């Protein structure tokens, strides 16, 4: 029997942040790249759209009028998933049916007044202003006594459920810690208690030695296709310095973070010559007042496109019933992304 080979043989990969596994089937994608070429519809959006409820001076669905903003603009989501005035309460029946009330705040952040831009198109200086807003909102919301987690995220593209193409993201701040950061909290804190070092710091060291999945890096951040990636071109931005949340970023780190976001989103747009859709979000320590020495600041990018501008990876069948699965290895995806660097 031949020796096991990560590049050829079916195997499972472990995600140390969540404790979960992904099935990798590289033998189903023998060629380095199986992308198809196709005509991409041009996006001819206007710089200002009078019908857009996020553009400056326009009226939103609830009747509020946007200011004539020139940079970023933050407001409470008119149709937020969370409400600050949710009454406290719970429901329980038979030990199996349980529900608990959830208080929170939902906000929208317009990244730019220009309707026709994305983060990939914006200047680093303007993305830095977005990072400044993220930092301020995390600190402000995190101080509220009923807010225990602040989730900053962006859905880009209609394929990801984004209802408006104007460049914007969201913040959902809530009284409980959501599932994914809760899992990451458990595993990072456990690792730190055993090794007295952060899980992602040690992971960065391993990735630097192997040099197979690092897409690019600067003085403050590294962009990696994680060893355990589920999505075809999934990446993770990891801070080189170990700190817990965006409020601890220095001015230089904020600039480096903005430059990193600019570069990774620009690379995505080159893969299939289209404005690449994704869901992306920052993971950082909860704001419940507890100490989390193991937490390490990072940002996930989960882009769905698989073979072309219109062919998406779906979670179906085995993946819904068993575990996530991928054919193209993270190493192959990393090589593809690196080849698009300027």
C-alpha cells in the first residue's frame, strides 16, 4: 500500500478553532484548476443611485432621511434582527423545548457615499476610516451592560443574500455569545491554558515554516487559506501580534488591517473577473467583562464561488447530514490566489 498523501488521498482535516472536521477529496480535482471561462455581465452601477436607500440624502424605507455623508455613515438597522427593548423571558416544556429572550442592537455601516464601489475598489485611506468605525462601535457597544458579544460582518453580493449593492456592512451586538465565537472561545482558551501561547500565534508559526497556504503578509497581518478551509477560496486574516480585540489595535495596525482587506478583496475580484461575493466577519473576544487571554483577533472570509462567476459551492447532501467537504485542496487554492498578486 502506498504512503498517505495529502495532495492525492481522501482525508479529514481538523479545525482547532471549532473542534470540527472537513472532508477533503483531492482525487476528484486532479487538475490544478478546473475553472470555466464565461462572459461576465458588466456592473454599470451609478456613483449615486436615487433609488438606493443607503445613498446620501435618500429616504430609507422607514421614512428617515440619510445625511449628505462624505465618508462613512452608521445608523440603527431599520429592520434589525435584534431589539434593545426585548422583554426578559423564557419558555420551557418537557426538558426539550427551550427558548430565551435575546436583547441586542443591529447597526448598518455604509463604507462609502459612492454607490458604485466595493472594499476592493476603495482607497486604503478610506478603508482605514471603516476600520476606525468598527473599532469605535466595538468599544461603545461592548460597554453596554447587556451586550456580551459584538459581531462585525459584511455580506457582499446578491448570491450571499445582500439586498443592496451599496458598499455596507453590519454589526449585531447581543446579550448571548453566538455559536461560532462561543466554540472558538472554548478552544482558544483551552489551548492557551495548556501552552501559555495563543493557538493562532502558534498556527502562524507552523504556516510560516510550511509556506504552502500563506497568500500574502505585511508587517501586521497574514492572509492564509486555512489548513481546515471549507469554502473553495476561504481565507483568514490573522494579526501577527497577539491581542484580543479591535480596540487594542495601534494606529499602524489599523492601517495595516485596511491594506490587507484591500488586497484580499482585490485578489478575489480577479479569480473569475467578477465582483466576488462573500460573507466576511471579525472574530474577537466577548464583551462580557471576563478575561480571555487566549483570544486572538482574526477575520474570516467565506466566498462561495467554485468554478466560475456563477457556479457556487452549495452545502447539500452529505455536507448537511455529515460534515463539510471540498475537492480542491487549500494548498491549490492558496497557489491560485498567490498567482493573482500584483
